[in-house]
C-alpha cells in the first residue's frame, strides 16, 4: 500500500501543478475585461499598469501581514534577483507589449508575445539542463500554432514593421523571463515571497509613469473601484500566485510556459462573450491546438 501511495502521489502533485498554471493562464486571459472598461473611463495604459502592480503589492502585503510575516524576510544579496523579476519581467514586459500594440496590429503583437515559451525552453535547457524532449517540442509548436490561429493569421492580412517586430520579440523575451527569474528565486524562497517582492519592485517602478489625474478619475466612481479591484485580484494577484506555485511544484519551466499559452484562447472567448466579438474559425482551431498541447504534456 505504501508503495502505491508513493507512485500515485507524484502524479497527483504534477497534475495539481498543471491545473494551477492553466488557471493562471485563464485568469490572465480575462485581463482585457478590466483593461478595456478602465480605458473606456479614460484611464491611460500607464496608470492601468501602476494600478495592477502597486495595487497587487498592497493586497499581498495585507494578506501576508496577517497570514505569515516570515514571507517578508529576504536576504540583501537576493535583491538583484527581485529587481530583475520586478523591472524586467513585469514592468519592461508591459511597456514593450503596450508599445507593440500601438505600432503593430493586436494580432501581430499577440503572436510575437507568444514566442515566450520558445525562449523559456531554450534558456531552461542552458541554465538547468532541462531536456528538450520530442514531446515538449511538439507541444511547443502546436501551442504557438494555436496562438497564431487565435490572433487571426488565417485572414492573411498580418503586417509588421521593424519597430513592431523588435518590440514584439522584446515583450516575449521579457514575459518569458518571469519563469526564469521566478524559478531562480524559488530555490531560496517560497512562492508567496517571490510574488510579493516581484510586484513591490514593479509597483515602485510604475509610479514614475503614473498620471495623478487618472487616479482621481479611477476612484471617482464605484465602477472604477470595482474594475481596479478586479484587475488587481483576478488579473494579477491570483494568477501570479497560482503560476508561481505551479512552477515551483512542476519544476519544468518550459512546460509551465507552454501550459500558460491558454491565455490568448481565453482572451478571445472573453472578447466573444463580453464584447460581442465574432466567433471565428481561428479561435476554434486555436482552442483545439492548446488543448492538444496540454494533452501532450500531461
């Protein structure tokens, strides 16, 4: 009986980690629900970034203040690691992605963003000697193909400028770096500590981009307050805690990043349900591709 428990338990542990990552990607896919409505109130993207980062940090601080204050303890020598995860992985990624959306189509920006799993698989193989298996490569290709379908590559009208290409690839690289820096930090700290200090640094950095008039507009109405809380909790705190926890338990950066590719599929479904966007063949094919890649990685 004991031997059976030992063989079954790791499988359940792995499956739970995969569910955490899939839930995280799904919640990230709901970000547009809050971003679009906040933009409709006249809130600038830079202010949305600040609300997301600093607001998430404040909520985490309140939770951990009562839950476990040991989460706040870190060594000074590890501050550069959190500077990287906060500034590079969160702040730089957001700035590149927003700018990429301005100079390219949303479809091109989305496709280039999801070069991220490729970066993660390559960097993980270099840093941790993670195996680039045939199964992982097939899942990576299918997941990226699914993102391309969702982004609208089927219509054959995608164009990209040099600036858009560089910004898009930059957003993918910075986006992927959270998985790398997060895994490095998880060697020394628990997931909650990693998430908190990442957003503390990102929040402080985003303060320099904020328009104070936008803040007054945001909190002037109950709608603005509710949307901001949704952005902080559902779009940031919960998914990053789930992803960091899943990454910690799964122990495979490339696989975690590929599983998170469910995000653009959920984003498209949110657009269909909440904003009346059409259900296209590309969305359906993308959903099938992502589900196939998840099945391959099971």
